[in-house]
């Protein structure tokens, strides 16, 4: 993928997604020994960066493809992004989830060492 393709995608989705901030993480920078910045894509409607790719793909569908709809296999954020933006754009969507999808009953956290 070249820079022009990335710029075209950014232009295509710009008015449909939130411009999320990047902030330096002093703690993670110190722990990891680098200058680490975090982009807060959790501010998107589906709380994930996956909206960008799903939306970019949906916006490039032809009229005939939009009428037929889109299908995605995902157990999480990508499924939410396809369903959300499909509904916004009037594109029928089908989401296929694998049977062994883990169900989380409580949040799980990983401690940094």
C-alpha cells in the first residue's frame, strides 16, 4: 500500500469518524524505555480503530454491491464496525460469528511488569 492510497482512504472516511487525539504516555514510555504515544480510537462509536477499515471498504462498494450487502466474519470490533456503518449507509450486513467465541463475564486486565 502506498501513501496515496492511505491519503485517499483518509479523505474518504474523514467526515464519518471522529478525529481522535494522540497523547504521550509517560508511564508506558518510562516502563518500555521509549517515547510511546497512544491514539485514543476508543472514542469512536464502536470504541475501536476497526471502524476505519470497515467504513473505507463499505464506502468503496458499487451501487450493485451495496444493494447485495456485506458479510463479515468476526467475533468483536470488526463485526460491530461493519454492522454500525452498514446501517448508517443503508448497506444490509450479515455478521458471522464463530461458535467457540469466548465470552467474557468480567473485564480481564494484564499487569505491566
